């Protein structure tokens, strides 16, 4: 799993929760860093990304580019300001902030075909 969140504290707390739920978690603090990791060969099954991040690559663009690299990638968007995504990738999900990382983790296990934990 790749967690992409520009708020460092939220990123680390979310990643820690997902790790405790059994996920192998990588983090990126912006879309550019996430793309570097994915283009560099990082293989993940889930992209969990904030939509609004500083820099040239927001969460929507990141998801589109990541899907070009990994067509089967599960994508979950999150935002505290956006309520819908006009150009979301097919099959993606949206989780509004604030969210419960425990609840999101259970949803991710189901999305990955692992059932609830």
C-alpha cells in the first residue's frame, strides 16, 4: 500500500494504523514523491491518496498516472474539502476526512479480497 498525504502527522498515523492491520505500507508526502516511487519500481496493491496536495501532482492526477503503471491498482481517495471527484479512476472509492483509519483499513482488506480483519 502507498499512503500519500501532505500532512506528515496524518500520514504517519494512518500508515501506522494500516501496518497494525497487516498491510505493508510505504508513504509519500506529495504526488511527485509517490510517482517517483512507483516509477522506480515500487509495486503496491492499493493507493490511498489525499486529493488536495501541494505541488504539481494532486491525488486525482496521481491515481490516473499510477493506474497507467499498474492497471489493477485499487485506489481510495480522501479529502476534507472535496465531496466528489469528477475524474476519478474506475472502481475507486472516496473516504471523506475525518475518517477512522481502523474502518478504512477494514474496507481496504475487503477491496483487496482479504475479507475483514
